[in-house]
C-alpha cells in the first residue's frame, strides 16, 4: 500500500490550523480505500504530470470530492520539491483547468475576475448585530459580505445554519462572509459560511477570500500600489492564513490568484 505524505496547508503562523491533506505520488490501486485509511479530511492523488500540466484526483474518506484548492496546493508543493513541476503550471481536477504559480514560496491558483455590487436591503437582526457595511461579490457564485465591528465580535459569532440560509435566499447569494479589518499581521480577518454550498463553515476558502479581496478593493481599503493581500480566516480551532494577488479595476478586480503555505508534517495524530 502506498504511504501518503501528510501536509498542513494554509496554517496561520505558529499554529496547527489550516487543512490537513494527504498527498499520494501516484493514482494506483483503490483510491477511495487509500483515502479512507489516510487519516486526513482530504487526500490528493497525482494521476499524471508533464512540464506544463498536472492531473489530480481528490477524495475525502467517504467520496470523490472532484476539486480542492488546498489539495492542489499540497500536491504542487510536493511535486515542486521533487523537481516534477516548474513554478508555473496548469492543474486539472474533475475536468476543470486551474492556472497555478509559485510566488514567494507559496502556490497560488487563479480564481478569475471578481464583480462587486451593493446588497439589497435585508433584515440582519436574526444574526444579533448590525453590519458595519454590506456588499455582494462573485467570481461566478455570489457571496454576501458583512463587516463586523472588531475581531472579538468576529470570533464570538455563532450564526445558525438556517439563519445563514435565510439571508442567502433573501439576497440571492450562496455564501456568507463575515469580516473585520482588525487583523494581526494581516490585512483582514474573516470567516466563511456556506450551508447552501454543502458546508457550515470552511477553515480556508480560496474563492470566498477572492470575493472578499474584491469587495475591499472596491471600497479602497487595500494598501495602495501593493497587489498582495494577506487574510486570516478564523474558523474556531483552525486558524488559517491566505494570500491573494490581484489587479484593481473600476468597480471590480481582475486576475485574482489565491493560495498559501503548505508544510510536510511528520505524522497525523488522532486529535488533528
């Protein structure tokens, strides 16, 4: 049986946050059985690679997932360290192609262009707070973005899944991003919720971070002449740090790339 290489992806500095991914150097044998035995929420198998392209298959312990940015980043870190890929390549997962580039030791995947617009009037009292600012941003699937007063508020919020769904339906969105500009050694802190997308809260969401970067850019809240943004994602118990690059445009941003760090770890404990 193939021995997987466990990686921790997106972890905030000096934490055991982010996501755990098992990297398998090949896609032989029973992939679902290997993923079930790996001991991590995600497993990624390298099915094929050449100078320009990498083909990956991604599984959870229960099913084939299709695609995952965190799984791709773990695989790219492994393959680059093994000399199998150069610093610019194309990743293929579930029949889709994603451009990838290595920047400052971190792999970033292209998310596309972000459109941002004002949110319609909605009653946010069900969440127990009044947002500082409200927007909608999308790279294809719109997300509702609500600014909260401070980092303590962000960390302490526990929105109900049905409340989130209600707000998404009312605003024509599929996800909810709560954020604050209070962010230690970063540009923004945020949390990402998606009951309509099949999860309650995500520990590290590349696409939703891309939408947040777009919303902040439109408001003029990102550092001028600095197309590199750091975000801290604060899912309880799993702090993550994501990196984005972008090109600002009037009313939107284009060429958004999101990624982060990945580190090989010695083993995966039962408490991870």
